[in-house]
C-alpha cells in the first residue's frame, strides 16, 4: 500500500501531465502510448529533437504524428518526409483523414496537392530541393519528421537525408524515425552535434510477439525447441546468436543432418579426382509444397492474411497464376462483391484499351479470389488497390518483392520467406540479419493479432542453425553513404563559398563516423610515439649519435641485400642469354642438375624460358634449364651432328657420345662468336660495390663503432625502425580518413572549374559562373551531364516528342540483362542529340577518372522508342510493343522524365524555345495511365 507522500506525488504528477500537449494528444488516440512513445513525445514537447529507433510495427510513427499535432497547436508548419512516393501517398491519406484535407498537402515530384498547407507530406528529395532553392514554403516551418531515416545508408539516395539534416534551419525540430540499428547512440550523437539537443529513444520490444517457424513440406514446425518469441530470440551481446542461447528444434536439426548424409552418399558436391563436380540439384527428403499449398496450409492454421516475399517480379506474377490454376478461393461472396466494387471504382478512369497490356483481368481475378502480387513493375493504381484491400482484410495473400518491406504500411498476421538468398543485380547473396528483420517485421497487426508469425520455407541444404542466427540478430549498423555531388557542391558554393562549404561538409555523418574511427587510431598513434621515445633513450650512445650510426648500418644492409638480388638477377639473365645462344653441335659442361657433366646440344628451345635438349656423355637425352646453372654456360667445343642422327637410336647416341669425347680430348675450338655475351659486365654492380665499400669505411670511422655496447644499442635501433615504419603507416591511414569528404568536395570543385562552372574568388575561394547557375536547379544522378547537354545544344532542334524521348536517355537505368547494341533512333534529330550526350559523357568520365571520382552512369537508350511513341499519342500497348518493359515500370520512368523536364523548364537563361517545348513535352507524357492517380485532392 502506498504512503500518503507517494499518493500526493502521484497526484501532483497527474496534474502536471494533464496540462501538457501530450496529454491532450493522447486523449485523441484510441490506444494507450507505450513507454518509448511517451518518452520520445515528452522530449519533443520539451523542445528537443528526437531519434526513435524501434522494430517495424512498434508504432514509431505516433511520435511523428505528435510532432504534426504540436506544429498545428503552435501555429507552425510541419513537413513529413518519406523515402518513397507510395509511403508519402499513404501518409497523406492518413493525416488528411485526421486533420482535414484543407490542412494537409502532398509533394512527390509528380504530384502536387495543396503545397502551402500547414502540414505537407513529401519525399525527402523534394525537401532537399526546397532547401537549396530557399523556397518560401520553408517559412514558419517548426517540425520535420524523417520517416525511415535509416535510408541514409542507401548508396544511391542516402546522401539526400544528410543534406536535409545539415541544411535545415536551426530552429526546426527534427524527428528521426528509424528501424532498430546497432549504432543508434552514434547516430544520435551526430544529430546532437549538427542539430542541437537530441534525445535518443531505443526500443527493441515488439508489441505483438513474433514466432519463428520453418515450413517443411506442408507441415509448420517451430524454429526453436521452446516458446521463444522475437524479444527473447536475441541475446544481449552483439555477437551472439540464438543457437548459443536457445535450442533449435531437434526435428529440424535431424532433418538437415539426414539430408547431408543423403547427399554425401549420392556424391553431391564432390567429383572425381581433379574434376569439377557436376552441377545438379541437392537431393531432399522433403517434397516442397507448391505456393497454393503453402497458402492453403497457412489458411488451415489460421495464419492468414500473409505476405510471401519472393525476390523476383516474375515469381510474384507466377505465384498468382499458380493459385488461379489451382482453383484457390480465399474470399466469401460478400467480400468478392466489395472487392469488385473497389476495383471498378479505382480503375474507371484507366483507358479500356490499356487494360489488356496492364494485365488487368488476371489481376482482377486474383483479387476477387483473395490474392495478388505487389511489386514495382505494377501500375501504381493497382498497387494502391492491393494495399487498400489487404489492409481491410479482404485480400488474404500477397506475393511481394522486398520493396514492400521498405515502408509501405501493410502489416499481416504472417510473413513467408521462400528463400534466404536473393539476386542483388550483380550476384546471388544471402539475406542479411537486418533484411530478415525488416521483412519479418510486417508480421503481427497491432490491435488485431495476438501474435505474428515468420515462416521460412524448407529448401534443400537449409541450415536451421543459420536461420536461427538470422532470427536472433535483428539490428545492423547504420553507415553513411554520403559523398558530395556536383549539384550539392555548386549549391553549397553559391550559398557559402568554398571554405565555408568545406566546413559544412565536414559536419556530415560520414565524416563523423570517419573521425570516430580515427579517435581509436590516434590513441594507438600516441602510444606508439611514446614507445619510440623510450626506444630512442635506450639506444643513446655516449660516444656519438647512434641514430646516425644505425642509419649507416641500415643503408649498408639494404645496399648489400639489393646488390645480392642484382647479382642473382644478373646471373639468371646471363644464364638465360647463354642458353638462348646455344646451337646444335655445341659442347658444354653443365654444372648441376640431372644433366650434370659434359653434353652436346641437339636442338635449341625457342620457348619463353630456354630449355635446350642435350645428349649427356653417358648417352642420356636431357633438357638443360636456368635452374641447372649458376651463371652463363661456356661453350667448350663443337662437333657435327649427322643428318641421319636419331635420338631414339641407342647406336646413334653412342656414336655421337664418342665424337663428344674425341672433341674434348682434341680440344677442338668452339664455333666463332660463341663467346659473345659471356663476358657481360654490369656497370650497376660495379657502382653498388663502390657504394658498399664507401659505407663500410664510413661505418668503421663513426665514433659509435667503437662502443662496447654497440650491439645492444643496435637491437634497440632495429626495434625503433620497425615501430617507426608501423607508426608512419598508421599516421598515413589517419590522414587518409581525416577530411575525406572535404577532399572529395575539392576534387568535384576541380571538375566543375574545368568546365567553367565555378571560378576563383578572392573572398570565398570559389564563385559560381553564369554557366554554373543552370546546374543549381538540376537534381539527379546525371546532374552535370544534363547541364552539359543543355550547354552543348543537345536539346535544340527537337520537337516536344523528341525532347521527351531524349530526356529518357538521362534518367532511365536499364537492368544489366536489358543492355545491348545501340538501336536505330526515330529521327535524325534524336540521333544527333544522343551523339552529343554520349560525347559529353565520355569527356566527363575521363575527367572523373583523372580526379579519382566515381564515374557518371552511361546514358541508356532503352526507353527512347517507348517514350517517343507515347509522347506522339500512341496507346500504351503500342508504346511498349517490342520491349520487355512492364507497364508499371514505364509509368515510373515516365514520371521521372516529367520530373527532369519540369526541372529544365525552371532553369534560367535556357536556349530560346526550350522552356516552351519542355512544358509541351510534359503535357504529351502526362496522359492516360501516367496521369492517373487515385489520390483525392
């Protein structure tokens, strides 16, 4: 029972809490906040920034929603940023439902809704562009929420997150929402450095327990022997694994062991001696369940709805087809009616002629039965319908690629992983612990499910212990991918000048991490410098400077070793030359090897390393190589070899050996010119011998040479020298890591200066030229190439449709298998424009290689024909005819082409008429399925 004092204190705390904004916000919610959510919100209301790291599905976004609430209460603006447009669309719908569509806007590059609203949802790139443009939209901005902030580790787009964090006005409070990362404290410390007071709130607790299973055939087995859920499966230590703490299901271990023995008996993985093993599938004791059987098994176990992750778009579509052919039905009559109405309402504006190529009818049939695919190749409208029906519980099974796990809010009761390896565009790689956590984190719907379930399908060669290891380590380090780009650099120089820009870049998380690693290295450096001072003291000699004496000894030793190597090299070269000079009939004396003794050369060997064939004096046929000699071989005499001589004939060999003995007894002279090269003299060797003699003289004359403790001092000097070399190497590593970002910026600036985009300035170091101003408003991976293309008239003399086609060259990225020969382009104007772009790209990459910078990606022509046809008004089917491009991919790339054309239209001082053609090209592209979106304004 509590004391009166405790009850008084509790009442006082409740009264204080009732006066907070958090109390009012919590009253608007239908659930009670978790401790980590309350801690983060409390810090936010106290005027601090927050970093929240928690598992997928734990409810991190509540903190972001509280930031929006605070902004509205304080009369300020709030921006909610996301990494992908689909998540932006989803968040916009959620916030508009809470605060009203008149107070919420959306900006995703190709969609603009109410941009001046108090709350604007946007992709992170849009906010970055606003910051560089000093947009008026930033006025009165109070809070920025960065959802999925761990995206800054992405090697292609991650730098954008750091740019935003660095450049946001200091008065703006930042809310960073991240997956569980192992170095959250390090990331938080950096945020504290660049953004001011930032609290780090970490939670590894899942509100819905996650249970791990392996599906063997159609049977669902627990991964662990006991009742081990998500929170229990990971040890406290970063290096441990679940199998070190919890017992893996013995039934799975026995199955794996039996399969190993089966394959050993079958000879899998081994071949005959010296031969590579034949490639054939491993044998298994288990017949793998088909995709329809897996869904049926989950349905029987009450584990639907489920997301099955298949790391292939074709695999996702094939799964839907397989379920259709298997006659799978997961919906009731009422659910089918609701699904049908939803589909018809969402797709009524899509042209009927395009439905066939969009795969509409198969997609519709699957949805009505309760299952669907979900991947980036689908039309955005189709994906949004799938997400809506799945969230409503009407679709029970979704076959998805891993992009679904990157932020789209589609929680399920179960998650299935078909494989634990994937193709990353270059090679097949294993799924990491972080990826496994991200994927399985979708299992378990808060407020709906009591528990979630992660299911791995048994494959031949599955290691249950390895699966347990993935399930146990669910955190991964957040490492910066930041590097200065051309656009970033020129915008920094425009606003701050060269020197201030370098200082700003040194505040990046990339440099922060590099500097932190330098701290430990610097500690080692200090320790070694101390040891060096101790060694110097121990080798001090009262007769003179022992460091000078040790230097002479070291120089002498190095020179003697080098001279020895040179002599060996010279001897080998002379031996090779003498062997090459041998001719049939030459009599020689072989000093060593199997051919030792007198011999006559039968034939020379023209190979790279000469090995002439000889007949020894004991009638043996041998080969003589450099290894048999210790210097050039001398020709003693010469005999004539009969034309009828056969090395296979014992009599011929005996007769020739007799001639050899006679020549030696008679001391017949060798052939003329046979002694050429044997008297080679190396001037280098002579110089080395003179230098060695001089060093020995100086060594004996040095005062320390007569010291009685000379050898003891010498041992200390050798230790000093070895440690000095190691210390210098460590210091070089530190220099390499110090100011790495600023050094890259300097190299980028040199490339820009080479093109005349920046010029020297007495006050700021560098300033932007009029040519460089165009680059400031061009964003993308090929930003400088785009600016160079504009400058070199690549877009002149093109009509609007041709302009749309050539713009695709600068944004499209073909898959590796799609690249091929250059196609014939639709018009002469396009051919000329592409020639200019490729010429500028070639020059640019030469400059980048010279300045040790990553090279700009090659222009891709795979979208030229589809975009040209589409811009000319052709149907989607006609535009995609003859290509492997999926309709959803075409729409996605078309929107990126629109984004680029929109950027170009806003660039100042464009060539005459280009602005108008950009606007017309956008209008030609933005039609039909490209224009359609089911987001309601």
